[in-house]
């Protein structure tokens, strides 16, 4: 059995380096008391948050405060706690630290248990003798200063640690080097025999569900007679019914295959349900249960295919689940917080629900971040989010060559092996990757011949041979997206709006097979900016002109871009809204351009879903405090099950030029006889051009409906909109809107005349509970929103203003024509975050929902 020690009374104290090893002054003989008193500590957690709670540092997420906290990483820190002998008796006792960040010494009742280095391999100590000879226990963990690792800029070839590198400064975060116990602390009590780590795989053959179980039995004493031992296999259905039970004689090797007729199959989000069976292994005899293991498993067939018409030298980038090709609608995830040990279970669930609502079916855990805690994989199993898991390696700019330093390779092997064995039983885990943007030379990704990569490939083949291992992301033969034909297999880039018209030419003409990282930058909302940026910095400026702006996203200033579109920007409120619009516009086009080539292109993984601290501007879809940006909702449209898109190559047209575009319909399930309405509307709501279509059956593909070459006349005014609406059984199921101009400069300035149209809202239903979640209480309500003005209302959006709730909508930032009304469902859950994010909340119990237009 396991006893969780997280909730003991933990304390923390800081020292100058090496001081606690000495204890007393050589000169005076007095105790060396340290640089802080003992303060309350959270486990799991982070030292920075504990210091903040004790009043010893300011909130590092506000203004420039993180600069004042960098001293923390230059000290040594000691945790201590006390516990009593457990009532449960055992043959062997282990103390397990699942996440140590980064190097620590462990002391129990003045016995040095040992040292440990590395974030992803648990620190495990046999404490049997100490437990048996004592009744109470004083535990101390001494953390040395974290290593001086490189941040975003450096030499990958000189990497020496398995520490998360984003902590050392990345474009979307500051330098805030996490230290502490970042995952559970467990006292594990073994009986005479134990079930060691098992390997569970599933398959589907001839409509039967196949469950393969492999593992070993460990004898913790030679005194036990194993003749009467039995291994019991139980399988429970997703609704908790016992399907069958098998009892077999003892063997020190577990090798068992279970077959299930007509199983409920596990599919990724958008393609089916996610039923999870419960597999129970018991090791027992007639008098005693010696060990028990529970596994939550999904039954599915996992395969990989080459893309349609792909080059002979390409890797397989099409993922196939239960015989269905899955078009990947993905996001890249950074750690949820700089202090990742403080992330609450509710926060994890909320962010994964935000992915599900977005239409995401795959998340890439990026190699500059972390291998996540177990709960993350559990929730991805539950909600159908496939996982692309990278090992902890990343590009550095000065070189991106995987490190071959012997001590690093030893750490990499130990941490990667532990990660594979610890995560391989999750049905959501789909592909492993050697790391982020690793290359032989500029624009040439590494392949399987690299020694570092071959080491990782061998580990995957040995410990998880069911799954694909990719050498890196992007995996070549060129790293970055290009219009050159035949070389863009799995590519990255780019991360900013590329200008008009080049943005549309680049992505519209790319023939990439897979697009595993790309983005567009945009500012945070004023709701977020108000939380971390003092009023004196609320101004319109370039990143280089304001030190606090640079500190919160220096790579991602969008002012010059936004001036091109809108002209003079008078205040930061307008700056935020303009910036979010262009982020949404640029990102949507990339996703739609890729999807129009389904399955020649097998998917998109957007950089990035989230940010681990609050940025003034960056490429995230969801802001640090949990609010989705405008780009989130435009990507949600692009990821919708049925989707209509416009293919175009520029945003501005002179009077007399031809407006050239094409209309496409995409679908991930079967639709018949969809009605499509295509309209061009000028900013005064006059219909200039209109076409109606009824489509044939659409299934798992993208289909061109029509092409247009229309002369731009004075009727188009200075600004016009293409509005596409899709109907099924006379009910609108999808709409998309695109914005164009006839102006030669400041091309979106004409749309500013439509700003701040008044929209009314009415709550149609009371807040009601939504069932089925693990750690949150979700509520939903339906609102009717109406444009009661005489003008088009742009980007009509919902905001939750009490600051007590996380929220998202089924639709947001949508166009409403004059007198048009729409029903929007809003989902809310009370914020339940940890660490510095815990400070961001209020006490109201009722969401405060308001609607606005651009």
C-alpha cells in the first residue's frame, strides 16, 4: 500500500551554500542558523511560492518583480517534516519522491539515505531497517542550488542536466528557476511479494479487444512459500460491472492476454467516445492480499501510416485509431506554471477541458518543458487527447546538436527510461520524440543515426515498442516551412504574422506533410494585463521602448504590425483588441490552409496553447490566468467537425482588381446535403455577391465547392466581409467570416467605424450543474445575444467579470448582422488554482457574464 505524505506539516529553511553540511561555525562553535527562519511549506510545491507566502519575496509575476527573486536559486534549501510509524505492517518500506527539482540529499532520523539528481526519475530509498527500529521519524531533504543550465539561447551540445530549461528564460517566460518537491511524496509498504511495474497494451483483432499484460513479481523476503500464491486478473466495464475474473498459479513473470468480445473502443476527441475499463491485478493466497494494482485502460488499435502521396523518404505522420485516420488538430503545451509543483488538479482538468472544447485531439508536450505529472495523462485518457511526448531536450540557437556529454547521456537514459515505464500504460500516449528542434546543422533536423537519438530510440523499442518514436520535431528533411515543393515533411514555423500578402502565399502554397509547431503572436486582454502590469505602464509602445513590456514577452511586440492594419492606436485597450484580431486572423489561415490538404497533410499542432506566466504579448491561445483569447475561438472554428473555409492570397484589393478565392468544406464525420450560403457584404451590410450550394456527402476529407474571380467595384466600399454559413436541416451549424479592404494603407481602418455596436443579452436558462468531471464543479447557462444596432457588430464576445470563475463558450468572437440574434452556451467553474495563480480570484458564487462587440 502507499501512504501519501504530502499533507504532513512541512517546513522550509534557506541557507548559504554548504552551510547546512557543517552545522556549526568552526570559529565560534555556534549553530549556523540560515538565512531564513523555518517557514510553512507546501508539498508538492515550489520554494518561491513558500517564500512569497511568508512575505520574503514579492509576487514575481507582477511588473519586474521576478528580477528581485533570482537570489533564491543561489541558496540551498532544506525541507523538514515529522511522521509516526504507520499502523500497517510490511516486509519492506520505501520512501519515494516522485518529483525532485533538482538535486537533493535525503536524511531520515540523522541517517543519510543518499542523493538524487534529475526531475523525472523518482528518488527511491529502502528505509526498512529505520522503520522497524523506530517509532517516529524526522525527515529532511536538502536541496542544493539548481544547476546553471541554459535557457532558450545557448548550445544544446553543452547541455548537462535533465532540468526543465524554460525556467531559465524563454520567450514566453522569465527566469524563475523552480526548486523543490514538485510531485508526490509516498511511503510505500510492501508485503512479502510485490507486483513490479507492469506493461499493459491493447489491440483490436477481428472485432475482439485484446489486453496484453506483462510484468514481474518481486520477492521481498525468501521466507515466503510461493506454492499457494495466486495471481487474480479482474476486468471491470466502463460502468463498473465485473466482466470476468481469472485466477492463475504463481509465477515470477506475468504474461497474460485477455480477450473481450465486442469491446467499447476508445477514440480521440471528435471521433468517438473514451470508455475506460478497469483492470485489477491481485497477488494473494487464502489468508492474505499481498499486493494489488489498478489500471485504467482504453481498448484501441494504434497504427501509423504514410501520408497520401507522400515522398518515399518521409516518416509516417498519419495516426490511425481503430482503423480510422485521425486528422490531427493539436496544440503545443508549455508547463502550466513556472512553479509547476503548485499546479492544482482542478487547474489541470480545466486546461484539458479547454483543449477538448477547442476541438483538440492531440497535445505535444514540448521538450523544453517537463514530462508531466501522472494526473495529466489520466485526464487525457478521460477526455480523448492524444499525447505526443518529447524527451527533455531542446534547441538553443547557438547550436541545436543533441548533447553527447557522457554524464548527460547517463542522466538522459535514466530519466527517459523512468518516463517511458511510468507513462506507457496510458491509452492517450501516442508518439515519443527525441526532443524539440534538434539538428545536425541549420535547417537540417537530426535523424536516427545521431548517437543521442539512437539511445532514446532503443529505450522506446525496449520498453514501449507499440509506439512510434520520432527523432525530433520538426523531423525533416528541412526544419522550417517553405514554399519549395517536396521537402516539407514535418516542419516548424513561423511564429509571427508574415505580412500581407506573404503570409497567405507562404502557408497557402506550402505542401507540408505535417505542421507540428507554428504560431502567431497577440496581446493579452485588458482583464489579464490589469492583473500583472501597473497602471503607469498602460501605454502604447514597442517592446524595446519599455523595460516592463520586454520583461513580459520581449520577442512578441505587435505594434508595427497593428499600425499597418489600423493606423494610429490611441490607448492600450485598443492595442490589445487590434493585436488579438490579427493573431486570430493569421493563425486561422494557417490551420485552414493545412486542413484543406487533408490527408496529404495530416495535421497541425499550434504553438502554443498556454503560457506559464502572464505575458503582455505572446503566441498563446489561453492567457496565464485562464481566459481564452480571440485566437482560441477562431481556431475552434477551424477545428470544428464540419468546417467551411475561404482560400485567398491577400487581404487588400484595389477597385477594379479581381477578388480571387475558393470555398472549401471539411468534415470529420459524415454529413449529407449540407446547405452553404456564401455572401460578400460591404461594411454597410449591403450584399454584393451571393451564392447558395447543396453539397454531396462529405466524409473525412476536404472538398472544394467553388472558385471565385469577382471584380472589386465601388460597392465594396473601403471594407468588405465574406460571410459563409452552413446549414443542416435548416439549422445553422457553422459560420465563418473573413475581412478584406480596398484601402492602400491602414487596411482595416474602415472596420473601426463599426466599433462598439450595442448588443443586448438575456440569460435564457439558470445555471445548472454539468456532471462527469473529476476535480471541478462545472455549470452552464444559455444566453441570447442580439445586435440591436443598425450596423454590423464585429467579434461579439462573452466576458466573465467577477474574476471568480474560469469560463469558455461554445462560440465567441462572432459577427452579428443588424437585428440578428444568437444563442450562446457559457460554461463556468469556480477557480481552484494553486501557487501564484491562487491569488487571482474573488469570493462571489455567481458568474458575472457580459457581452460586448469589437
